[in-house]
C-alpha cells in the first residue's frame, strides 16, 4: 500500500512563493513517475506538473510554466513543487499523485496515476 502525504500549503499574498512537499511510503519510490494536480472550488481537478521516475523529464501545465518547478529527492522519498509568483487563480487544493507502473514517463493524465495524497490547501490573496 502506497501512502502519499503532502505538506507546505498555506496562505500567501499574490507574488509570493510556497514550496509543497509530498513524501511517499510503502514501496520503492525512485522507480515511479510523480505528479501534482490541483482542484479549485467548483472546478474540475487539473494537471499542474509531473516528473519522470529518474527526473529525466518534467512536464508543466501552460498556466504554471515558468513559475512552478517540480523536483524530487529519491533519497528522501519526496517530490517537491516550488511555486513562485503566485496568483489568486492558483488558489486550490493541491494533490500529489504516483503512478503504479515503474519507470514511467511524466504524464498530464490523471488516469495514469493510481495513488493520491489527501491534498494541501494553497490560498493566494490579492
């Protein structure tokens, strides 16, 4: 059983920064691609960023490209999302997700991810 626990969310003013973390337990973390998604109130869940199992490739949503950076530290079983130049429209619950099949590519599709964290709230005030 894989468990994902997000942390680092909070309230920040527009233009500020936050760093989200997601720590995994239950299996060999470094073999699996990871992703971040978000869901704003009244909206569908949307893709934010993804990273290949060996950090060899990253993919970003157009809305966050140039502002967000996804990275991973396999020695700590943790994936990070550095969020800079935050905007009020970035307000959402952010979810970490892990793929089930090892050695996977970074992916925008939530159907490619089997394991999900409980989410962490990010609120950006104007």
